[in-house]
C-alpha cells in the first residue's frame, strides 16, 4: 500500500457496490461528493455493534460524527444504508 496513515486522524473502511477503500473524512467527501451519499433526504443509516444497542441516524454526516466521537464502540459499529457500509478502523 502506498498510503501513509495518520493514527491521530479517524480512518473509515467503506465498501460501496464493487468499491472498497480506507478513507479519511476529507477523502470520503472528495471521492463521493458528486453522488447522493451526502444528501439529507436518504433512508436511515443503521449501525450494528456487538457492544451497544443499534443506532439509527438519518444522514451520512451524522454517521461520520458518531464514529468520530463515540469512543466506547466506534471501532466496532458498522453502519449500513442500502449498498454502502462503513466502519471506523483507526
């Protein structure tokens, strides 16, 4: 891998249809800003974790905020919305 990771910046593993990658929040925005990922009128994102109750959020930005701020279970919560999944890995 050519990418260097900053352990102090959250990184997210995302898979969307046949695309998978590890992104920072800024890289996610640059990669997917032209899609409907950042739209406010999409269906709910459901977060699953073995360490806490399920979480339901209504925008992708709220998902990112949750994964960045929830230190108790953020590395084990996987969010799914239709054909995209995201989990925080760093």
